[in-house]
C-alpha cells in the first residue's frame, strides 16, 4: 500500500496553490516547461469554439462564475484548476432534468484556434433518476486549462466520454471532478491521443450510499508527447463501489506517460468495493511509462479492495502467431494493440465515438486499411 500522493487540498483560494518547483510529489512528473503558461496568474480573453448537438429536453446555458462555484462537484485541486476557475469568467452548464431518459448522446465539440492561453469551465448536471450520455471532444490547438464538473444526483446514471484529440502543439491541463449521489451511477472514459503535453486530474466523491463509479482511460503517446493522468477516488459513504482501469500505449523516442491512481476508503465507508488497474504497452525503445497505484484503507469493513499495475513491451510472440497465419505485419500490430485496448473501447456505448477512436488509434499506428 503506497503513500497517498495528493495533498488533499481543495480550494478556490489561489494562495493555497503556490507555483510548483517540481519537488512537490504532485508535480514531480509534470511537464512543467510546457505547462508554464497555465501556471501563471494572468487573465485571457481567448476562448475555444463551442459546437453542441443537444437532444430536446436537455439545456445548455452560460452561468456566472459564482453559480459555477456553487454547483461544481468539487473545489479546485491544484494551481491550474484554481486559475481556470478564477479566470474563466463563468461556465457552460449542461442540465438533464430529473427522471428524463435520453438514449441519444449530447455531443459537445471544443476547438482551439491558436496558441493563446484559454481558461474554461464546463458543468454537467444529471437530475435525480435521469439517464444520459455526454461526449466532450477537444481538437485544434490551444494552451487550455479547463475544469469539468460532473454531478449525478440520486438514482441518476451518466455515460461520459471525454476525448483529447488535439493538434501536436496543443497543451491541455485541468480537473475532472465527479460527485455521485445515492444509488447513482457514473461511467466515464477519458481518451488522450493528441497534444504536446496533457495533465488531467480526475476526482470522484460520493454524496450518498450505493453510488457506483466506473472510471476508464485510454492514452496513446507518440514521440515527444507527455501525458499525465491522475485519479483520486474518495470513498466517504457506505456501500459504494469503484472500478478504475487505465491503459496506455507508447511509441517513439521521448514518448512519456504518467498514471497516478489514488483510492481512499474513509472510516465511514463500510461495505466499499474498489479496484484500480493500470496497464502500459511499450511499442518500441525510447518510450517510458510511470505507474503509481495507491490504496489507503481506514476501515476494516470492506467487501474488497485492490490495485495492480504493469508495464511491458510489445508481445512479439503474438505478432509472430498472427503473421504465421498470413496476416501482414502492420495489420497484426493493429490487432494486438486494439485487443489491448478492447475493454476500454468496449466501455463506450456510442458506436460513432467508438469507431472514431478505433480509427484514431489505427492512425497512431500508421495503419491504413486498404480495399
């Protein structure tokens, strides 16, 4: 059982988050040179371009910074998220009313237009006993600090997919905060494929007993790309469950990934069931993956708790097996990598998005299907 890596500080007060030196545990892996513009306390008028496809009965509207603070799932957890809250000037709020059920996904596309710093906030609120699917996609180029808040009220259910398919020179950091009500359910998939540097911190809190969280992630880092994902699941309510699965593939010189997964089971969280796992696939030399799972249990009354982590090289035996049966090498590599990602991709219930992501992974591999 490792030492819990996050400081536990959550605050809108920037003084709580001095500029990091790199010696702090929560910043020791971070690509601070790339993130430097997002660590500076400076306002910006730049914005991402928004485009939303919203089914009838769901509303999307702008709210003030004060209302965003009142409705957010959590206060900021680090300097970048605190700066995003301070400088965004407001937020976009997506609301699904109580008891509504929507099988058609809400799709929100955020597109960057340049290298200016952009501060942003997006709030997603699922009413009691409501069900919805929300897809949030990022593309283009930007220096973007964006907070995402997800609140699922009692009995609600949300399938949430967040995709980072930025241009190669983009930088993105932020806080993805979730609060899950009594007997509510959240399944989220965070997919990181593009950008020079990414640092996403994901927190999950429970507002009542019986909540379920299925937190998945997929990342593919190429030469020179640096992706950092951190997750903190704070079990403070009884009889809740969490399952955290992050998988990453890396190829090329200087490709770097970091995953830090923290789970805390508080004394009040009797009957908790939790597991977290990280798997990393190194496709060639020159890539590096750091994986740090942490589990802190403060009660003896748990159903189950565990964590696992592994990093390995591409399985040449699998490749040889497929090629020996007449499958070309490029297609064989594609099949092995897609098989590695299968349990994360299968967790995406939106066929359009799942197909897009499979094609994006294939593009990362340099694979082009021929007739």
